[in-house]
């Protein structure tokens, strides 16, 4: 998986300009969406992995994405030819088109699970350096299916599959993250269904609730309608009520201890008295 070092650094710089939004006060989920909208974010902010979503128009985040979109538009005719039974259709492209038809009756989590599992099986993994001879290349569906792909290529295939299956684009984000367990860059697809946000991952056979995934730190996200920088929001500290204990003499407190603890407490008391009466003992 490419490291996207330049893009990640750029995301950090852009997010730093808006950190006062995330750090001025601990934010609740509802407040996070309001803050994102006020700062040019999405009115239906994802807040994926607990982050604050801020819209950006920087082209550095969409350069590879725009190239993919151009290739997808050129491939649309091939998709339709395969749907019509064209004999020249590559077997994996044909399998992809057939799977979309079979999934057309599914909804909600069952649809996400079917798409995630099937696309993970259809694409064979290879990093971009081996497949395309360069560090970073975002592949179109046909490129991934007829060759090989890495994490963002799985995500792109799932994204366009779900569009054809009727999932609105504003309910999806391609999310570029840092995998803190493997210490590398990674990409996942976040999809909102039934008021919940699920993560479709090439490393997992089933979708997971984003709140249950702790290993990923999001940097930026995008779809065909926009791109966003993801800023970590400060967590709210839990308020613990102070407990008042009744006043006790040392003898009463020691009486409440188990036997082994009483011996330790007594030894400490003797040592303490010694240090007070003779603050500079000779060793």
C-alpha cells in the first residue's frame, strides 16, 4: 500500500488551521456536525472514526480520484456490453456484472456484507509498484478485475458497485487512513445505512461499525461530490462524582484491612515514625 506521505502531511496542515473547532470544547456527535457545516463541511457529516469532517477544495486530494473517474466514464460502454452478454467480456468483469444483478434485491447491512465479501474475492492483491510500476495508482474497476489491485482499488470497486445497487453517493466516503497496527497507509469505504456508519475493508470479510474499529486514524475522505479533511475531535472527559469517605483514625482504617495488608501498613508506620524522628539516618 502506498504511504501517501505528501497527502497525509497536507491533510495535517489543513486540519491544523481548523483545530480550534475540535479542541476549543469537547464536542458531542450533534455538535460535531454543526461545527463541520459552519466551517464548510458536509451538512450530513460522517464523523467517521470519531473525526470532524471539513470540506476542502485542494486538488492534491482528488488528482488520482479524478483520473479514476475519467477512466470509469470511458469503461461504462464495456459494462453495458458485458451486461448484454458480449462474448469478449473478461471473465472477472462478467462475474462482477452478474454479482451486481444477483444482489439487486438486498438492502441495508445484507447488501453491504454481500458487496464487501464478493469484491474482496474478485480482486487479487498486488501493490502498485509491482502492478503498475509506480508507487501510487488508483485503478478503475476493469483495471483491478483484469489485473490486480491494492486497498484503494478494492474500495473503488465497492463504491461503484454500491452506486449501481442504488446506494446514494452522499451516504458513502472513500476514507484514507493510517493503520496504527501495521504503521502504514490504508483505504476503506465508509457507508451510512439505517443511521449507522459501516466500514467495508479489504482486510475483513464483513462490514464493521466504524465506532468498533480502533486501529484506523482517518486523514481525508472523498466521493464524487466532494472531498474532506478529517480532524481528530477531542474526547469528552467522563465526570466522576467525588466520593466523601467518613473520617477514620489510623487504627480504624487498619482494622478494615485484610491480615497481610495490616502487616504492611504497620511496617510502613514504623518506618515513617523513624524517618520523622531521625530525618537523616545513617545507612
